[in-house]
C-alpha cells in the first residue's frame, strides 16, 4: 500500500469522525488532523475577545492571523493558538456551537483551508471535517462520507458530554441542536457539507467504532 495517501473523512456532527480518524491514523502510522479543532480555536478566540460571531470581517482577520498548531501524537494531541495550549478549553458545548457559526464565514474557511492544505499536502495523513473531500483535498486518494441518524448522533453526543462533565440537558434538546447544525452546515453558501461524488458512504448508526475502522482500512488496502 502507498504510505503517503491522503484519507479524507467527512460527515455531519456526531457521526464519529474524530474517533474513527484517530484510530485509522494510529493503525496506519499516519498523521491525524482534526480540522474541527482549528475552527474551535478561532471560535474560542472570538469569544475571548468579545468579537460578534456574525462579524465576518473581524473573524476573517482573526483566522488569517491566528497561528494554530496541532502537536503531539494521535493519543495526546494538543491544540495551540499563538503558542498557548487551549486543548481543554475548546471542547465545551459553548465553543462547539460558536465554531458551527464561525465555520460558515467564507473568509474564515479560506484562511483555515489554506492551513489545512499546507499540513496535509505531503500525504500520509487522515484529515476529518465537513469539506475535506470536496474543498480541502478534492483529489484525496481515499474519501469517506461518515454518517449516522440524528438520533444516534444525539445519543453519542449526550454520552460524551456527560463523560466530560458537561450537563447538556435533555436528549431531545441535544438532537434538536444537532439537526439545527446539520441545516447550517448543509445550506451555508461557502463549502456546504455534502458527500463528494467519489466518496464512499458509510452509515455508522448500527456499527461499533472498530467495525467502522475495519471497513475504512479495507477500503484503504485496495488503493
């Protein structure tokens, strides 16, 4: 197998992209890049500085000048913003919601896509997000669109939040938030969430993480 493949894993919030991508990268000895963490970093900084989440001009400038680094290993990855470790601070529901809004701004996406392309250009990388196979690396050798029902994703998010010590409220509220985010992601003017024409569709609703990983590794082995 070619050891320098670009593997793009796209899909909606809560489909298990990060967990799956980490394990695929671990098994292949590839670099793992969580693009969502980059949007969270910009959102975190915007909240900290009091920048309105609909101020496209200031947010675009922020994304353009932000020095975002993803360091460490697959199992211990740190997110640095201008040299500051913000890994633990960007996993809150508040930052997640803000990132959803910030990521819809074209200037922010352009700035971060350029950074993502620089990080993954050499290959040997597993990159997950919303538009990796359609915008960031449209020529990726392996493209996966990882999906799951809104109900399954809400249950996973609810369980994950509780494990992190966050009280996300009733399950129905979590599902409504996920469905609202789906709508924003799929209808935004710039790089909307969609399955690339040559991506392989995987529904993880009734699968374990191990089963999803094995299916993706099987696909990679044929390339």
